[in-house]
C-alpha cells in the first residue's frame, strides 16, 4: 500500500492513540502532529525519479545496547540498504509503497504511527524540515570545502 493511501485510510485520532502508546513523551507535541497530519492530508504524492528509495520499511528490532525493542523506519533503496526519512519531502514519501509484510506484522495503524513519528523528527511542517535539511547541507558543504 502506498504511504499516501495509508494516510487517507485512517483517522488522526486512531494513529495518535498508537503513537503516544509507543512514544509517551510525545504527548506534549500533539499540536505539532495535528499540524503535520493536516498538511500531509493536503499533499499529492510526487515521486522523485532520481531517488534510490524503492519502499518504506518499518521493522521491529531489539536494541543491542539496552535490549529494548524498537521499530526502525527507513527507506530501502536499490543501491543503499537504508535511507533515513526525516528530511525527505513528505510529498515524495507519499508516493512510496510501504512493505506489505511490515504492515501485516505490525498492523497498519501501528506502522503508520511509527512512520509519522519518524517523518516529523526534523519538524512538524515541510517548511521546518526544508530549513533543517538546508542547514545540514550547508554544514556538509563547509566540511567538504575545509578538506580541499
């Protein structure tokens, strides 16, 4: 199922109930998640033909350090095994398939709650995320120039 279809198939309240169950410290950020959800609902999926991402994965793992379970959300690519999604434009993300096996294992609403948490890591709007990504790119360029 495409991520865009998932966002249109479930209510914010259902997803929010699962999100705060998994991430209780996010309760204070509810308005940010509401704003993100509302913005996502207005977007049309827009695939990036240059992107390496083939699908979105949400897989359960056990942390090696503290032995606690967690769900890793990432893009899986043709040339790179894992892509972080926190600075990828939401319209692009909506065009990707979410792995069916992951949806079946975690449940659709659980899967969507973990994805929503992941894609709002750098901000609760596309504008905030772009600003964060631009700042990150400037830092990368600065380091590259200093190594020449």
